[in-house]
């Protein structure tokens, strides 16, 4: 095992799960009003392995990692699919046909 000093170079991503007490809502319904969930520190998230609440510093980091991953996935889904090869000729209009329509040579 190597000796290491100082913090890790990268923040490790933890597996998060919704809080079983508040079901991820961060509040528990009281008799007359809603109360902050004490099991998850009113965040709605706990560690998946142990079910323990995360400290605020760790929670902010983990939620930021999840948000960045979700934004990256959204950007990947927004990109148009680029076709290559013979299939691209059939999908794009080359304006060589009658009235400027697509001509494929078939």
C-alpha cells in the first residue's frame, strides 16, 4: 500500500439512494405541518450501502457530480445522429431529382 499525504486527487462518486424515512422528499409530515427529516439531514439522500446521512460538504460534492453527469447525458442525447456511408445519401436531399427532389439513382 502506498503512502499518500493530503486529499485525493479526484472526488470519488458514492452511490446515493433516496432516504427511506422521507422517500427523498427531505420533509416528514407531522401532525400539523411538515418537519425536516432528521435521518437524511433534510436532503432526501443517504448512502446506498449504509443508509447513513451525508455531511453537507460531501453531499454538495456528490450532487454536483450527479448533476454534471446528467447534463453530459442530456447533451449527448441532443446531438443529431450523423449517418455515414450509403444510408446518408437516402436521408439527405441532394436536389438532383424532378422539381428539386432527392435523386438516389435507383
